[in-house]
C-alpha cells in the first residue's frame, strides 16, 4: 500500500482546492463573458430594428426605399457579421445586405405598433451549422404600404472568440496549477520543518538518551502543544526509568545483605564442628533472614500488582473504630514488650478496601512502634471532614528533618541505618501505604517536628456509596 508523506498529502489537497477554485472561477467567468457578449449583440439587433422601422416610416414608397438604401444599410455597417433584408408583403426582396452570405430565415415579424424587445430575438442555424440570431418587424411607408424588416447577425465570430478565450483560460489554469504545485510543495515542506526536526530528535531517543527534548520555542502553534506534551511524556519516562533503575539497584542491594548474611553464617558454622545449640541458633538466624527476604519479595509483588490497571478494590463500609481496635489488639504484644501504649479516638466510617485499610494502618503503626521510646503513647485518630475521612497515626520521637519528608515514600529510601532499622524493615512499608492511598484516590501526608512528634495522616476522599 502506497503511503504518501504529509507534505505530499497537503500538496495534493492544495492542488485539488486550487484546480476546483480556478476551474469554478474560470467557468463562471467564461459563462459571464459569453452572456455579456450575446446580450450585447441582441441589444444591437433590437436597437437596429427599431431604428430601421423609424427610418422606413419616414419614406413614402418602395421607390424611396430603394433610393435611400445606402442610408438604411448604414445602420448596420461596421460589422461584417450583420445582415439586413427588407421585403414587401409578397415576400419580394427590396433591400438585401448580407456580406457573409449566410441564411436569413423567415421570421414572424413584430407588429409595428408593438415595442421590439430582447424576447423577440430568434435563433437558427445555417447549412454549416453556425448559429444565427435575428429579429423581424413590420413597418408602414407613407403611402400605407407594409414592409417586413429583418435584422440578423451570425455568431460564428463570437463562437471563435469564445473558443480562443476558453483555450487561453485552460492554459492559464494549467500554468497556475503548476505554479501552485511548486509553491504549495515548497511552502508545505518549509512549514513542516519543525515536524521533521521533532522526528529526527525522536529517532535519537533511546533508553540511554531519555534526556533529549523536542524543540518547542520556534514551533508553530499547532506543534507547540504537541512538543510540550511529548516533552512532558519524555520527562515522565525519564523519571520512570530512573525510578526503575534505582529500584533495581536498591532491591539488589537489600537482597545482597540477607544473602550475604546467610552465606557468611553458614561458612562460619562449617569452619569447625559446632554444638547442637549452635546449629539451632544458626538455623534460627537463617530462618529470620529468609523471612526478611520473603517479606521483601511479597512487598515488591504487592507494589507491582497495585500499579497494574487490572487491580480491583473490594470496597465496603468500614467502622474505623472497630477496625483500629482489631489492629491495636494484634500489635498489643509488641507494644507491651516495647513499653508503649496505643490510644484510639475514632468516630467515623469509611468506604474502602478492608484488607488494604488494615495494611496501611498496620504499616504506619509498625513504623511508629519502632521509633517510639518506652513509656510513651501512640495516638490513632479518625474523623470525618467535609471532603472525606482522615486517619492519623501520631507518635513522639526525635522527628525527621524536613529535607527527608518528601522522600520517605520512595521505595527503599532510608535516612540512616539507625532510623531505618534495616534488619527488620524492608524499606517498602511507606511506599505500600502511598500506593494503597493512590488506589483509593486519596493521599498520605507526613508531618514531623524536631524532638516532638511525627504524624502520618491518611486522607480518604468522599465517595458515593452504591446501593
């Protein structure tokens, strides 16, 4: 299948438009000129017939008519295509002026008391097929004799003139079309230069050169928005590739640590004979490292599923107070061991996925327990507001520096080793919380004050509950 370039398509479109417009204008102009010429000839015929009728009425007899023949013929002189014939009532020709010698038909005359108009013009063809137009009228001499005056004109010269005009118009149309083709192609080619530049830049984009951008400064208005949209898309792709690369590096780094621990512990154990208790301790340590790897893999799989378009929420109306109490009961043993109390103040319901709600709050609570000093309390608050419901997990602690707040929800992001507690954390908990809130169309906000409190707030948007 032949694929025309955009330049060829636009040029072809311009050519078609040019031909149609020029053709229509040429046709209409030709028709207008033809009509004007024929109307002028017919008007001259009518005026000549009127004038001859007045001149004939001034003569007394047919003898005077013949004597004044030159005067009568003079009314149509100056055009060889004109002809005049005057006959008596018996159709005897009294005056016959026909330089071209074409056929003059017998026409029904206009009565002398009736005004001659263009509607009285008649048309016929001679033996050669040439069109002739004429008009006839009666006139009375001074002695009462009635004669018939016929004035005619051959249109052969007019047909030849219009034929030349039509040919010249066609030649002009063809020449204009050729000029239009060349100018259209040059203008279109020049106008599409920004598009070709964009295509060249796009062809140079690879996974290693995502920093390339489309030129938008001198692009026309129609391409300016496209260039900006493509640049925004490239920026998102560059950011996405960078995040994937960083995610891969972080994942490999975090997996290397437990695997290294497993290998190192096993190599030490195999260096010499160990007691049963030492082997049991080694196996217990290995199981902990395996659990850590399993949690990391499960978290990565959850994030991958959450970003899939096919992920579907199982929403239901949740009593937040009851749900938070269940979560607190689950963490009661860990909290007691850490000397931390959990306080709940919640009087609201939310329309959300129950399992994901539990997971988001559990991740925040687990994180809060890790950094809350013994003897302190963690407050979990929930309240309904105008635009939805918020759930806050608040704990006292050393606080987080402002430059880290925007990065806390990045995957594997860690402020420092002591804060992250990498032996127990996968570095994906807060990323999972953010993904859960994005699935619900909400958001998670963190606030931290130095040597005071750290507060994570889940904002669930207000939604219409289906019946």
